[in-house]
C-alpha cells in the first residue's frame, strides 16, 4: 500500500464516519457541522483525484454556503429533531 | 417496523449496487472507456477548439455549452422559486430567535480578509480559462464573501450595496449573456453556442461569459441567503 | 485474490456505502431538514463516484500549457460534477425555503406530525 492509498482510506473512513454520525445525531446543528466536515474531507479527496476546479467549488458550496443556509433554516424551525 | 423495512430496502439496493460497481473497470487506469471516447478528443483538441487551457472550462463553455446554459437557467429558476415562496402571502411571521452578536475578532478578521477574498474570486473568474477556476467556482467564492459580509454588517446594509433595479439585472445576467453569446455564435459561425474565430475575440467572449456566470451565481447565492435570513415582506 | 485487486474498487464501494447511508436517512428520519441533509449525502456520493471514474493514477489535473504532463484526469467528469454541485445547491436552497414556509404555516417540520389528521 502506497501513502496515496493510505490517504484515500483515511478520507473514505472519515466520510463514512461523518455520514453515520449525521444519521444518528438528534441535534441538527451538530449534524450540519458534521456535514461541513464531510464536505471538506470530500474536497481533499478531489484535490487528490486531480480535480482542483471541483474541489474549490465543493469547499465554497458544501463546507460554507450550504452550512450557513442550513443554520438560518434551523433558527426558524428548531434545533432538535424529535 | 418501518425502520426494519427501510433498512432491508437500503441493504438490498446497496448489495445490487455493490455487485454493479464491482463489474466496472477499476478506477485510475488511463485506458478505460472514460478516457477513450470523447474525453480523449477533448484533451487533444480542447485547448484549440475551446480557446481555454483549462479543459474543464473548455468543456463547460464550448463542448457542453448547452448543458451549462441549462444549469444557469436552473439556478435562475431556483432563485425565482425562492423569492416567490418568500414573497407570496401567508400569516405574519415571528421574528427569529435572537442571534448572538458577532464577536469583534470575527468582525475584524472578516473586514481584513474581504479585499483579498474579493480579489481571489475575481481572479478565479477572469483567469478561469487558463488556471483552475471559472465562472461558477469564482461565483460561489464571491457569494460566500457576500454571505460573510452580511453576517457582520447585517443583511440590510448588504441590500443597500446595489440599487434594486441593478440587483434584478445582475441576477438575470448569466442566462441573458449566455443567450446573447449563443445568438452571436449562430450569427458569426452558423451554429448555436459557437465561439467566434479570431483568438482574441474568443478569449473576450469566454471572459464575458465567465464574468456573467460568476456574478449571476454570486447574486443567486446571496438571494438564497437573504431569503432565509431576512423574514417578512419587503 | 491479492490485496491490490481487493482494494481496486474500494473507492466505488465507499461511495455506494455513502449512498446507502444517505438513502437510509431520507427514508427513516421524519425531520424534513434531516431528509435534506441525507439527500445532500446521496448527491455527493454520486459526484464522488463520477469523479473517481475519471481519475488517472499519477495523472495531472486537466490543465494544458502549465507544464503538467499527460495522462490527464478526464475533464468531462469534472465539468459534469461542477454542474451537479451548483444544481444541488439550488435544490437545497429551494427546499430549505419551502421547509421554513411549512414551519410557518403548519407549526412543525416533522413529517409524521404533518401527516396526522387534525382532531
């Protein structure tokens, strides 16, 4: 296994871990923060895959804008999931 | 009960998809179908035909221009939908729960970084045809900057940046300029979305398209944000 | 089966797992915001699958004239995913605004409460 593979495996584990945590958490604010982390891990993966354009968009959209939009929706709908 | 059923559905579907992806050629080899058909042509002739060293921009604005036009229209339609949902009737709104005031550190850092982020976004948009970047990439960075600014200045101040008439035009800029370029291609070269021939004119059209897409995307994102952040009717 | 051939499809398999987790969230969670988060996870897993299929081991990003050497990653997949990300964001924004409106009109965003007949 080359260092590249190890890096890949680490990122993929982080992605799946984040997704599972999002599924389990009842606190929506925490879930949104985890989604931000998830997007940033994906962004690293894409730099590694030779897609800098996609990585930049993902960093701005997934980790930034989507999270902000979700937070503002949360302030109006309540933070806890029943 | 429902959970078990859902889990069963998901597991069956996942098993099917696993079986499917195991039949795919392993990723990472240059002789796969993905790299052989159109992609090989695009890599070989993309810089010439699209006038762009960044092949992604070349594919977006030349080979797949119609798709990109559709995407621009989708963003615009989503913005229209968001504004419509927000502005049509409904019961009076409850003010959102009080937000914590922004700490002075965040405030100062955002103020300090604003010119640099703006310059970077503009650089990505204008140089998007030769370096990583382009209309959408720069546009989302610019949109993120606008959202940051409205977090520290307040949405009302942000709204005062542009007169209301100009906002409408910037929001519609991407579909309009794209349509104009498509028509210009039809007139000059004979087919829709054709890029004009001399190199300088082609570069000019590319930069114009990317500027329109970038500012249009930034305006749409800011519109999404303001619709969620500011309540009530204006 | 040696370890490298076993690992050859690991990227694809990870994306399938992510898709399954996203679908599970969409199917079982009653909170509408949580459903949209699940939808976003499904979307990103598909993007990941597409970008992974277009990569080349040891290849460079598809930028010509910058001293990078062939083989290049496939630019088609990148353009496709770029389009997808922006459309996904538009869909998310529209859904969020609709959810806020549902909360305002009906007082709840839990699907089971919304579907209950009013007594």
